[in-house]
C-alpha cells in the first residue's frame, strides 16, 4: 500500500485569512474516488491534495455524498483523481494487541502563501475499546482509544491494521481501516506517575511524569450503513459487520 496514493490531505481556505490551510486527512475507498473523512473536517465541498505524483502535490475538488454528523463521518466524491489501490474497511472486531498504524498530514505548515504538505506515520495499538457516548454522543459508542495522540490535522485519518505476519495469518487484510480519527480522549497532558526522592542537598523532591493525550477513533462499524448505500455490501468472504450493542 502506497499511503501517498490512498491517503490524502483535505485542504481549504482559512476562515479569516482566506489562505489555503490544512483541514484534516482522509482516505480513498470504494472505487478509489470516494473520500472517507471526519464530518467536522469540511463542508459540502472540499479540496484534496495528493502527493502520489513525482511532480509535487496535486489538488482535486471533492463534493459531499453524505454526512453522518452523529458519528462524525462523511463521504465525498473526488473529481479527477482515483486511488490505484483504495483502502477497504475491516468490518470484524479487532483484538486489543493488534498493531495499528495511521498516516496523516498534521506536520503540514504554511510557508508564505503556500501550504507545504508533510505527512507523518504513527504506529501503536488500541489500548481499549470504550463507550464515551455520554461525552461525545453516538460517535463515542465503542470507540477506539489509541496509544498515540491525534495531532491537529489528523482528524479524518484512517486507523489501519498494520502490515505484519500476524495479520496475514489471521486473515486480517493488511491496511484495512478499523477506525477514523476524530480527536483525543483528553486535550491536555495526563499525569502518569509521581517520583519522590531525596535530592543531592538532602531536600525532598517530587516529580510528576506525564503522558500525551490518547487519540480517539470512531469505530468503522458505524460507517456500514452509508457504505452500503453508496458503495456496496459491508461484508466480504472473511468478515461481516459485527453488531454494536
């Protein structure tokens, strides 16, 4: 899987300056022209930028197909671009020890009046599957808590099964999408542990160590109804949509 082919930056004008800015990240599914991203990333029309070509970033318009605001998911049709190897959702449950990877564009930054795209890869795992619907509504039902943070610009990025021998042996297709990043569980550093000891001058010292916020991803199972309306059956010979309580 070439991430530059199937994972794109979602860009648009800044609300105040009008300059091109990074809105989020998205992945291409279905026939390769359907963009999957978070609903809060853009409006009815967005622009996607791809780094697949050697001659630099190329921009393409995308129009909204359907938005599911409750689950923070949206599908767009991209005009003029199609991923050669689009990603596919993984509809079955995953185990907690599965290695996961995301590819997103959070390091992108403006230089003058230009937006310089800079993708990043983050590797980790699902620390737990949680129900935070009391805080986030339906999108928080059986959400994936990630071991890595969601940095600004990562919203909409696909959380994928990492390509490894375990996944292949378990019939879990590598690079299948299991979730879509929509934010963090918390937006501040979290206390991890407190170390207490005597300093060199025999004074009492207490140090608090912190961990980065953990990313939150919408469970891909919430995409199944939109997927079936616009792409096809949400199933394959190895998997089927698993019911959420």
